[in-house]
C-alpha cells in the first residue's frame, strides 16, 4: 500500500477535516478524490497505490466521515457545503486546479464545483453518477443509510455485507469483501461500525422527497475539459441512456462500462484502471497544448 501523510484543514464554520496526502510532483495538478455518501478517504487506496509518486494524490474525508469532525448541525450535510469545504482545502494548499475523481456524491460535488469555478477542474472522472438518478438506487440507499449497525468482528461484517450486496458485486470473492468492510467500517470499543455520522441520513431523506430538478447544467459545466464517465453495468443509479447522453453532450468525454458490477465501482477493476489511465493522459495532453498555445 502506498504511504501517505494524514493532514487536516478547517472548514469555514470551524470543523477540523481530514485528508490523506500521498506525495507526488507539484509541477502538475494533483489527483483529488472525493468519496460517496457513506464512504471515506480509504475508498481510493487503489488509486493511490497505482498513481502516487507519479502524481500527488489527495483523498478527502468529507465532514462527518472517517477522520473528519462530525457536524453538530446535520442540515450542513449537503453537496454545496462539501464543495465549500473542498474549495477551502484547495485554497489552503495553493492548488490552482486538480484532476477530480468523484464517486457518486463525490461526482455530484465535482460537477457542482465546475458550475462554481470550472477553472479548478483539470479533468474529471464521474464514478457511477450523473444528472439523473434512478429512483431504484435512491430507494436502495435509503433503506440502509443512517442505520447504526454493530458487527461482532471484521469477519462478521464481511459476511453480512456480502450477503446484502451480492447482487451489486456478484464476482467479488472473500478478499474483495474484506477490503470493502475495512474501508467502510471502523473498529469501535463494542465492535465494528460504519465510519460515518448517522446524521447524514437526515438531509438525504429530505432531498429524496423533493421533486427532481434539471441537473444537466452541472454536466455541461465540465465542457472543454477531459471528462470520463464510469458506469457499472449493474448500476441502479446511473442508467446507460443517461451515461451515453452525458458523453454525447460533452466535447471531450469518454464512457467506460464495467461488466458484472453495480454501484459504486471500487476503481480496482481493469476497466476502471484503463479509464483513469486514459483520463490522466488526456489531462497531460491538454496541459501541453495550453502551454504551447
């Protein structure tokens, strides 16, 4: 596993937030990884293992997750707040732009940030998320988010979560599930628990009950930059039709579909690796073109 340094930054409202900083050169944009709703910085260990050293990799814990402070006001657990937090980190580190890899909620934050300040985006990978979310996926996530589950051991967590999620990742073996639970859970005095504030469910449920809005402007905000849309073939959040329209609407977008996998991809899959490799090559080609113009 690639080595990292645990670092912190303060949000505008004073929360202490955590990120993993994997060393790499400072003469090109870093890879900035933003996790999904209930996930954390550990989700991007496969990305760091492959690219750290050649690239600086920054993997964040959004407020209320992992090593970041829990927010006493759960109404702050919104994409706009997360984007403000990330902008504060970029400013603190003096990062002009970055290659964003956003999983699910992290992809929504990436698109929202592009709408706010597109110059910050050197390139973007949207991991199984788009401007239209399938209600089936929302219902599935709503069935478990915010449920404070206690597991007796890491082995118990792996067995129970594999049973619950087998249809999403039917090809995973016991090693996959062991890695999964050690990324999404933490060791507590009384057993193994999920590593996020259960309060994030409050705003998720409020948002799920609201009428849909037109979010396609978020996708279009990424125009002019290398974009990769990554979709699991079994995804119940991002349909193939929406993914194809996203790719068609952008002038520099590529779509990759991972077979036998659902929401959200671990980024260990061969197709995911190819997608990231291609994105980084395209980012560097664009940087060279901009410098030469």
